[in-house]
């Protein structure tokens, strides 16, 4: 035996230590980076898929806003918008000709207030009627198609919510209510409109939509590949799985927090003329699928953590039972 070779107690040689396992460290580092990247891309993938579906799928959008037809805050906003669109076309000059000029301002205010209450009542009857959900769905279907055209075209026309079908029903309602005959003649056939996207904002929104559409196609498979490749590269896969699941849950929680902050900021930036409660209801209806998906992903990640952490413990509990073997039975005449 060479002098340089160390001897063991049993006379066996001991192998000389090899070089440090740098490839293993590099592989583990690459796996950790991929796991972190996959955890960060997961919530972004969910947001991109949701945004693409809401902006490009008309049926899904209409189904999301359909329950708002019965929302009281939304109904109040529609009543106010339609009434405000009708009132400027009502003229009281003919009714005030026989009144002395000095008394006309006070009487005009009184008549205007009474007619406004009357028109608002008729509009509310239309908005709360049985046929309004169908009108509501048709209005939003037209608006979403206009939005889809603005996102795929090259112009900068504004995107509006046209309430003409609602005004048409209001005209019909007014024409059958006594005093409403004269009012109905003055209501224009074109209805009130709500601007959803202004002309200056259309190009920027279109660019954002293109980015979202690309992200919805690329981000989900990229996140899945990063998580799968990271788990394959690391050595301690159970521990890595727990860490990756925890990272995914944390990323989903951060996305939920960011959505809440963005929602508050958007609502605070609305003009004073826009109903805050109605916009709140719209925001909740549109983001409900995303919030459900995000919290579902976080719950799935938590379940993975629990299962992965409980696996070794269950194996240790089963090992003594599997390793215990009963001894031989005592023969006849042999005391136990």
C-alpha cells in the first residue's frame, strides 16, 4: 500500500476527497432562480389571462355585468344620467307666457323641479321593469363591441355606453302618462351616453391591450416551465416544493393587495359627476373572476405546502409498523 494512501481500521483504503461539487451548486442555484421566477410569473399570468378574456370576450363581459341591472346604485346612476339627458330638451316658455314676467323665475324653478321628479319617476319605472335586464345586456354588448373595435382598429374614436334604448323606453313611458305627452315630443331620439374611454386615452389603452394579449399567451407556459425546471434541478425537491408553493401564495397575496390599492386609486380619480357607488359595483363585478382565481391559486399553494410537509411525518409513522415483525410462536410445551 502506498504511504500516501490512508488506512482504515479494517485495512481498507479510504478514497481521497474529490474536487468541490461546483456543478451541483450551480445547478441548485439555477433551480432556485427558476422557482422564484415561476412564483413571480404566476400571478402575472393570472392577471393577463383575465384581462385578455374581459377585453376580447363579449359574452363573458356581458355575463359579468348582467347582475348589475338589479343593483340599486347602478339603477340610481342610470336614472340620474337619463334624466339629466332629457331635462335640457324640455321647454317651459309656452306654459309661462300667461304668467307675469316677475313671477316667471320662481314658477320656472317650481315647474322644472316637478317635471324633473316626474321624468325621474318614469325613468325609474323603466329601469326597475322586467324588460330592463335585456335592454341592459344589449347596451353593454354594443359597448363592448365598440371597445373591441377600438382596440383592434387604428382610429381614436371614444368608447361610450349608449343609453338610447333606455331613452326609447322612457319616451314610450312618458307618452302614456298624461302630462308626459308634451314632454315625450321634446325628448330627442338619441339617448344619453356615458364615456367609457376618451379619445386621447384610446392609443395608450390599445398598446396596453396588445401587451396584455401577448402576455396572456406567453406568461402561463413560461411560469409552468420555470416551476417544473426548477424542481427538476434542485436536489432537495420536497423542501424546494414547499418554498415554491410559499412563494406562489405570497405572490398571489401581493397581487390581491395591489388590486385593492389600484381599485381605490381609480375610484378616487373619477370625476365628481360619476357615481362612486356605481363605479364600485362595476369594479367588483369585473374583477370578481380575477380575485376568485387569485385566492384559489393561493389556497392550492397552501394545500401543497401542507401535503408536502406532512409527507415525511406520515412516512415516519408508518416505518415502525412496517419494520416490526412478530417473533416465532412458542412450540408445544414451551412457556410463552
